[in-house]
């Protein structure tokens, strides 16, 4: 037990010494702990102060009323508080590392790269596809109304619609619009989710997780919330950075320009469709699988470390 506590204290000191090094890098504006807004820092500080107050109060009561069990609990909680602080600092260091890698790999922090990627798919690629399909569908409906009629005295007459097939083409284009619109909505929802994570993920989860870890009967819940905060704020946005880089590497615009007949049949830019649909349907599921796997693994590791500390 004493060895575990010494290791926890050493880890805290090491991370305290390492964190200024990350704050001094070129990524300080987006990738270090300085990126966390003041309200979030204040809430984390209040949670930490409340935990320290509860431990100090328990220790004073144990000495005043001679309750050794309470004194043992307070000492144990000091070790767990050190572990919590180490985990929070470690998450900050990992975020700084991942964010710095994102800067070098994709030219921005994970959230800004993700927003630019999703906006490009929804507003540029998606809008051009839907607009082109809608305009051509209306033009084909108009062309399908052409009708030639002829009549002869006594013998009668007849008629023909030479462009009647345009109606079927228009219907297929409308079906494509019905498929493209939900894809664009999916991209918008994904950006909204990332915006909520950036704004409230750490601000709400981290202070609550710190508070729950101080109570023995809610410690596992606190570990789970710490893992969730790490997963959604660090791992989840990085999956979008990898998606953006992979999509641009596999099918860059220079390989398939908009005027190329191999990529554009005059109605649909197939490169745009190829860029939109995977991120709208497939990639979010992969990101969620990675997120769930990360949260489960980190939660299991935290619970194991907690059980080792008693």
C-alpha cells in the first residue's frame, strides 16, 4: 500500500513538472491546459477545494472525537486525491500530445480540423450535389411535358411524347436528393455534437468525476466519468482528424476535378458523393466503436488502480 502511494505521489510530481513544458510549446493556444476556459478551471478548482475541505474536516473530527476509522479514511482519500490529480494532469498531457500531433498532421487542433472537414462536406460538397440534382430534376420534368399531336380529317390523328423518359430520370434524381438530404443532416448533427463536447464535455464531466471519486461508494462512477471525459474530449475528435486526412489522401480534388467527365456526368459529381456518404453513414459508427472501447479500457484500468490502493 505504501509503495503504491509513493508511486502515485511520484507520478503527480512528474506530471506537475512536465505540464509547463507542454504549455510552453507553439500549440499553447489550442492544445495545452490553457485552452480550457476560465469557467471550467474555476469549477475544477472548486471541486478540488471541496474535496480537500471534506478530507481536512474528516481528519479534524477524527482527532477531536478519537475516531481512528475516520482518520484512516482521510489518509486513504489523500492518496486517492493524488491519484485523481495525476489522472487529470495525465489527461491534459495526453490531450496536448494528441493536439500537437493533429497540428502537425492536419494543420490544426482536433476540433477546428473536424469543423472544417464537416462544413466542407455538408456546405460545399453536399449543397452542390443537392442543388445540381434538384435543378436537373425540374428541367427533366419540364422536358417530359413536350408532346407532339397531329390530326387528319376523317382518318383521325395521334400524338407522341418524344421525351417521356425524362420523367423517369427526374424521379431517380429526386430519390437521390432524398438520400443526400439525410446525409447532410447527419453531418450537421455530428458537428453539433462535437461543438457540445468542446463546450461542455470537460466543464461538466471533470468536476463531477472528481467529486464522485472522493466517496468510496461512488468511486467507480467517478472513474467511469473520468474515462468518458477523456474519451469524448481527446479520442473522439482525433478520429475525425484521421477521417479528414484519409479522405483527402484517398480522393483529393486534384485527382478528380469537377469538370472531369469520369467524375461528373453533368448532373452528379461522383467525388462529392464518395466524400459525403462514408462520413455520413459509416465513419461515425467506427468513431463510436473506438470511443466505447477506449472508455471501457480506461475505466477498467482506473478501477484496477483504485482497487490496488485499497
